[in-house]
């Protein structure tokens, strides 16, 4: 999570109270989710792993060493095969801080933008995450571990009689968003490009909502209708469920454009773009009013934002 999200006053979840569980979606393909994932509309970070004949690929490494150890423990409950690959969907700390706990032989895979961020901004990011998530949550002990392999577009990873694809469809929440596709199981991990199914909303922490719309549409069009999506902080969903965040973002874009055309200030825009029909989301006030509306307001007035 970047500095743009500092308006948030309380942690979105308590890192000391997360209990991870695994759910086998297809033979050798596991989603890893907090045990309250079917009870709440936003939970701690999800993850997963795919087992081939020779080795294992793990998706995400979690916020701290304790959660990374939980994740590794879930892998070890079902296989002793080596964890050969670890993929981070972005540079957000709750998805990548646990990298350091994985074996030295594990190959870390990131987008080039994620690698640059972790190598250049890790200490600043860790300080921010401590301020966001709280002291004593294990973040003080994490160590930076950036990519061994970077993926600007797509690679196929051979685990032994099983191929997993790591793809970049474009900017969704960060410049370094990756998705992990297990084609034989039709399972896709998307990280924070989708927080969770409805009523959860996107978090435009770095703005650029028009690119987010384009990227989400690409992901939706790529997937077969019966695919399973593991979002970054919620229960599994289907490709059709992507229409909810797309509809929200398109409505946001239209409403903010209208407010700007009417000469409204950001304060007046917040009043005009209330979009209360999305208010069922537990983090609505923060996500919509503190992050998304201001982000869209700024973006649409930038030289490449469509109004300048």
C-alpha cells in the first residue's frame, strides 16, 4: 500500500489475528484465505499455491514472517516438493513482505515495477505499513527481497506436467500488477486489482482509474465463464463478478467528469458524487470518499486525464 492511502485511521484488518486456511479448488491447486473470508466483505490477504510433478509455485508471501510461515505450513501439509517459485502480484507489503522467509532456492517473480519499488522504497514503505497496521505486528522484522525474475508481459512456468502462466494485463492498482493463471484448473489469482466481490470497491491508491477500467475488462475477456478468481482480500468469485467494480468505476468516471465540467471544487464534488447505492461496503467511506473520488478528480485534470 502506498503513501496515497494515509488517510486511513485504523487498520483494515488485525495482522495478529489472521488464521489462514487452504481450500483445494482442483487437484493440486489451492486457494489460501483467512478463515473469516465467507463472513466479511474485506479480509486479510489471500494467497495460494499450485503443485506440479516436480515443484510448487506459491502466490504471495503475506505481510510478515508469521503469516508467511502459516502459508508455508499449509503447503507442507499436502506436499514435501520444493517451493521453486514465489510470485508477488504487486509491491504492497501484505503481498510481498514475507518473501524473506522462503528458501534461498525459491525463485521470486515480480513485475519490473515491483522490483524497482522494493529495491528503492522498501524502508519508506515499511515505515508507512507500520503506521497503518500498527506496531508489534511483525513488520519491524521483515527484510526486503526483490525479484530474481521479472515479468513485464507474460511467462510460462513449468512445475512438471503442469504449466502456470504469470501475466501482466496492465495497470489496475499499481504499475506492477501481475496475475497468476493455472489454465488446467481455470483458477486466476489477481491480487489487489480486485479487492473482493460485491459489495467491495476498488481502491484507487495510485489513481489512473481509466487504466484500471481497461485492465479489468481485459482480464474479464481473457477468462472462460466458469473460471474461478481469487481476489486480493475476499472470497472466490467468477468472471461475471468483475462487472461490479467496472460499473462502479464507470459511474465514478462519469460523475466526476460532470462535477469538473460544472466547475465544482473537490469538496463540492464529494457531495455531488455520493454514490450512496454502493454504501453497503464496510470500507465505503474511506475507499470512496477519502481515496477514489479525490483520485479521479486529480486524474481527470491531468494532461493525459481526458479533460485538460
